[in-house]
């Protein structure tokens, strides 16, 4: 396995991971699969904000998982804060890959001078919550029934790590 900064050439593999999460989980509160056009815009936003997209690839350059961060809120006072996410390919979950990607995301944010990293996690996602807590993230609030997917209400938990 190798860590690398991902370019738009990885958009189809990222898209596969995103769309699996959209269609089969509450990791993303979207209903419709994304398109390559969406991914091109996503990469342009990452590039414009100087936000890294860090991937973990195997020896065949297949994407096993990735993480990134971006704007937390649009207002100027929120600029020291980013919101991150990590996604693992469905065939590679439970192998500890999140534990490899998380320190890379945290370190990149530190190097860029951010003060705070936020994570919005579906409150029923115990695996993601445990991963975040292992890296020092703490729950700072839960918004009840803010999402609706798979015919049920979803609670969104916010986790925070102060790094500045």
C-alpha cells in the first residue's frame, strides 16, 4: 500500500466509492449517485481551496480509500476550521485503512495552519465514531432527525479536533 496525493485521474475510482456510500449507507446524506461531471467540479473546488485529496492505493494503483477536507462554513470567521471526510472502498473496510488515512489528514491540516477539524458523522455509524475518538476527536453535539434516508430519520453527530 502507498499513500499519495490524488489527481483528477482518480475521479472514476473516487466516484465508485462515493456512489457505493450514497446508495448503500448513511455515510453520505445524498440520494442520487454522483457523475464524473460532479467529480470534476469537486476536484476544482479542492484545487481552488488548496485542500488535499489523500489516497491509499495498492500495488496495482487501485484506490482502497481516500480522505480530504474542505470548507466547514462559508462565513469568514470559520476560515480556521475545515470539515473532513474519509471513505474506504467497500471491499477494504475493516482492515484499518482509516487509521492510516486519518493521521495524514490531520497532519495536512496542521501544516496548512488550520485550528480545528470537524466531522459530521451519522450518529449510528459506530465504526466511524470509534475511529475519530481514537484520534482525539470529541463529540460536540448531535442534531436529531436532521436527515431522512432509507425510510428513517437520521441523527447527525458533530465531532471536533482542535489542532491549532
